[in-house]
């Protein structure tokens, strides 16, 4: 029995695998390479469909995704991540040998190259009338059921290739991610920003308060870290005179995994000399709205559940709100900043906020902010002027020395982007980093401080979590739905 026939009883998986192995041997016996050679294409499938003209000689390649047996002729579809095209194979047109290869040796899932002339069927379907067919790759395992797709999340995340084959919505998200990143580059380059690259291996893990991944460099005989942020190297470049720079980078933090956190993540950092955090906020607002208009069809972004029901609509209409950090806390409790540290801890218990004994007083306040402000804010809001202990790399506010000139952009209940008026005073920076290093048991990056002593211009800086931004723009519920290969526990 052929795998492609409709059996009365389901075929066991072992039998399906054997059927494909048998066809593999038939291809070899016929002198056909089951895994193909070079095949020259004239079109991508998507381009052929979007610019379709009849009676054109074309060559395209794709995976067989469906087939309709008409006896001495066959209709079948080939596809890739970008599109699908119908093909028509007639025994008289291609000859007995090629027809037998298709009908007796190929299955749904196999990759083929086809050449022939285009035409449109009576029902208006763009089609290729095949003149030659080339085997490119024999699939030795059957594809997931196209009607049900891949619904098991373990399979979706561990075998992303099956998810992409079977679930068009997943493919759409990842294509959009690629397009969003490309558009970010265009947006920044059009405004005079230069893309740069900085080290992923660093001897001091700096630029954020986070737990790094540790490694060892054998040739240098020294311990090193995967970067937690590129910030300190980008600022070195500003000292060197590069005044408008950005890096789309991979960073790593050896911390928790959740629907909003992946240990390996993509971040965009941007620096502009002689700018400040409000100017950077304006640019970020413009950029995200630009992306939404290009990829979401407007400034209203719908988020849906798995059944397709709208659970949230995010309104990106400008101008976006800007609220001081303290005012956000006062909306939770107007007397918060008049309490003693002990009273604040008691108030957290009343509010249902979990805190630990080891937390500093500013960290207790930050827990209230994260749980009762950040997680409940869905439309964009720039929260400004946060406590200086939270951001040791930002410039101190001129009117209130306990605050720094910073924004935290919240959309969809999570931080999407922090932005600073960057601290460029080397002595103040040394003091702040020493305080942070004492708390986080991190080393102070002396080379960075040395660079600052040569003079870094005042500057605005921005970080944007690309994974979270893509989640927001595509409506994805989990960071694992926008990262092609998320970190997972090893299968036991």
C-alpha cells in the first residue's frame, strides 16, 4: 500500500517509515540521487505567484505538500515558507519514466525541482505544466497532519522545523520577525546611525546587573563571560568619536526561564551623542509606531488566545503617556513615600506582594512597581526618573539627586525598552559601579573607566528587547513563540 493512499485502517508508524525506505531504494535502483544536486531556479515560489503571467517557462523548487491523483495526470502543490504553487504532471507530457518516479517513488514531504510552462486552470488557479521533474531530497519521515498542525508545545519548540512546515501562523511570526529587524536597520541607518559590533566574550561582565554565563579561554589562559550587555563597549566607541551608533546583539543572562525570559536573547542598543533620554524616547516612539504601521496595519495591535478570541487590544496612538516613577507608586498608595522601610514591608503584605528579607528598601518599592504598575500597564507608557540605585549607568537628575534621568517603556505588561541620559562623569561612574559590584559580587571594569577619563560626550542611550517587541507586535503569548530555538531542558 502507498503511504499517499487513503487506507481503511491507520498505517503504523513503523510501516510508514518502511514504505519511505523502500521508495528510497527504488530511487537508487533507478539511478536517481535521492538527495539531489544543484537545481537552477528562475523564481522564488512567492515571486512567481505574486507576478504570475501565463505561458512563461519557469523553474522552481519546493516541498510536495499535497497531491491529487487523476490517473494519467497528477495535480500537486509544492511549497516553502514563503508560498505555494500548484503543479500539473501529465504522463504523456513527461514520459513513462518520470511519471513512474513521481507516482511510485515520491511522497508528500519530498523536495522536488520542477520546470515547465505556466497556465491558469478553469477555476483560476496559477499552475505549472511540468516538462521536467528533478528529485532534490527524499523525506524519510512523514510530515505532521496538515489539518491539525503541530499543537504539542514540546514538539513546536524542540522540533521547530515541524512547526514551520505544519503551522502557517508560526511561519508568519518568524518571517515578520526577520522583516521587523531589517526595517529597524533601515530606520536607524536613514537617520545617520552606524551599525557596529562589539565582543560577545568579555573578561568583565558589565553593562547590567545580571548573572553571566562563565567560560574559559584556553589560548589566553583566562576565565571569561558571555556578555550580559554590549553597553560598556559601545560607550568606548563614543569616546573614540563614533557619535551615532547601534548594535543588534545577542546577549546572555544565566537566570530564569519564563514566557517573558530566555537566557539567550536579542537586544538593540542605540547611542547618540549630545542627546538625552526624552530625545531617545521620542525616537523609540516614532520607530515602534513605524513598525506597527508597516507590520500590523495600523496603531491598534490585537492579541488573541489560541481559539482566536481577542483578549487585548494595545493602542499605540501617539503621543504616548509619560509618568514619573514616584507618581506611579503613589497611585497604588499615596502615602508610600512617607512610610518607614518597616511600614513599606508591612504594606507589601497587605497588597499581596512577595518580598524577601534580603531586599533593600528601593528593591521593595521596585517589587510594588513591577507587580502593580508594570504588569497592569498595556498601552505604551514611559515611566521616568527612577531611583538611582536601579540604574548605575545613568546621569543623576539635576533637581533630585536620588533619581536618575531615565525612562522605562512599558507595553503589554512588560518593559520593552529602557533609555538613559548616559552618565559620562568617570568619578561618579566609578563610585556607582563600586556600589553595584559590592551588591552583585561583580568586578568593576577598569578599562571602561579609563576610557571615560578620555572624555565621552553627553549622550542618550536606548536598549530594546527585540524578542519582547516582536511578541507585542505579533500578538505572541510567549517568548518561545518568537525565538526559533528557545532554551529547553534536555530530554531525559
